[in-house]
C-alpha cells in the first residue's frame, strides 16, 4: 500500500453481518450511513452495502443523501436529521425522504412549493427530535388540512441496551399508541423503531423496517452480540523513521516521556488529525508483526512515536492501529468512550481500500 495512513474495508465482513441481521428479522434492512458511515466512508461503505443488498439508507442530512444519489444509489434514502426550508427543493429533486420533527418544520413544508416525501419523528421519551404525544392531534389536523400524507413514522429508543427496562417498554407503548392514532387517518403509513440491538435481540421492536448501523459495521456495543459479527474497518499506518534515544532524552511536546535507557524508537505519520485520540499519549499501543508496541510521548497532529524495543522494523513497515490485534472496542475502553465515537472521529480524507 502506497499510503502513509489507510483504511481497509472488508466486504466479506459486511456481507456476513448483513446475513446475520437477516437471520434475525424479515423486515427490510435500512443501512444507517450518517456521519460518514460511522467513519467507514459514506460513498465507499454505501457502495458495498448497496451491492450486499440492503433495502434502503439513512443519512443525517440532505447533502449526504445527494452524495449517495450522485454516486448512483437508487434505493430509498431517509434523512434523519433536520431539513430546513431552503433544502426542501434539493430533497425533492433528489427524491429524498425527509423527517418532520416539529410544528415549525411542518409549517415550512406547508408553505413551500417543494413537497418531498416525509416521515414523522415521534419523541417517546428521549427528548431530542420529535413530536410529543400531546402534539399528535394538532399534527394530524394540520396534515389533513394541508393535504399532506406521511409515508412513515418512527421514534428512537434512549436505552436500547436494556429492552426489558420500564423506560424502554414505556417508550414502546407510547410509540404503539401514537402509531395507532396515525394509522386511523393514514392507514398505509410505515413504522420503524428497530435498531441494531433490537434487531439482533428479536424482542419484538421491529415494525415495517429496521434501521441498522453498528451491527452492519460489526461494532455493536452489546457484548453478547460481538461474537456473531465481524468488524468491517481496519486502520493502518507505516513507519517513516527509526532512530535511537540516548538515556535522558525526551520525546515529543511537553517533555512527557524521558528515556530511562538507550531506546530504539520509530516515528509513525498518523496523529489526532487522522482520528488517533491525543488521550492515547503514553498509554496507547499499536501492533507491528502481531507484537504490541507502546506509544510514547504526546501524540501530535500528524505524528506519533513508538518504543520499538527489540522489534525488527524499518521505514515503511506496516503499523496496525485497528485490526485483528487491537479492536476499536479496545481503544474505546482505554478512552472511556464508545466504539462509534472513536470511529466517527476518523478523518474522512484517509484513503480507503476494499478487500
């Protein structure tokens, strides 16, 4: 590989994950590819998912949807994030399905001459986007008066890892009651509440389609499902320089690492600009030839330094950051964050190779 930092996407892993999801549900599977496909690359990953046979796509913005359309995606695309009035024409032109989350957003749609298809988002307890249950009657009246027909309705579980909790069951009950009310006026409306976790658990949260993100990428946060999924993304760099520190010499900014003895080190041209979190300084690790190598010193914007010890390595030797020896879960635990946060912080400009 002729790149100093690069991502490898494993299409066989994606195909395996989709098959595993299909075993759990008969509902259509819509791939959640928002936020640069969770760091996997919006276009690169969506091409693979399209070929693998997902039934639709979920994006954050009209602009992500337009990128998919420009790349040739013909399947349905739902915009999960807010769509403002000045984007309604673009959504309509590109046959994107938008989400209505509030009365002001509905008013903008009513006043606009551009009328894209839309889903209604319900706030069943997460208190982010969506109409609350006490707003439903007014919403239905406005829709009927304006001759607008929603083609879908959905909500979002706040605590999907605990599907038997009172809070989650209350959210589902609220959703079911609201759905029933909407179906009385819009009988053909589609509904969805299912996510990766609900789909894999087969707990009855899957309606007319499921929105699947982490499971497709093989990074579901629920421990018991990890063994059945395969991570799609690996992240690599290479050694650019090898040198020797004398006892007492320092490495990097702020003089945080001091050599206790003569030490062989290597420079790796990857840093926090690429998504390798600065908090991994002096405590993170990489792998060379399947052997653990400690990161020493402060991680810079474009460089980090490692302690080679007795490892035989030279310029252009491959360095694994995420791969078979170190998963994104390992890194997330070290940083006290989620695998998804780490992945979405990977720089979208990094070259991607599909194997």
